[in-house]
C-alpha cells in the first residue's frame, strides 16, 4: 500500500468513526461538527476526492433529515 492509499484509508476510517459519534450524539448541540470538519479537512488535504466529499456530506445530511423526521412524527 502506498502513502496515498494509506492516507485515504486513514481518512475514511476517521470520517466513519466521527459519523458514528455523531449518530450517538444526535440531538445535542453541534453533534455533526466533528464529522463535518473531518470530511472537509480530508477533502482539503486531498485524502478523499470530490465524489467522496459529496457522498459523506450527503450522508451526514440524510442522517439529520431522518432524525428530524422522526422527531416530527413522534410529536
């Protein structure tokens, strides 16, 4: 595995871990801040490409949309 592949794998693992933390902390202030920051930083450092950047951002948005919909339907 070359350096770029290792960096990519590390970035994806880091992002996945932060998304899991975000899911555990939904409903708390700034629950998505670390996950969003990880995605942005990994993209800026070119550890993930633009398609992956869009994928992870959409995934975070979808998690929040599902969470918000569940609150509305519970009320």
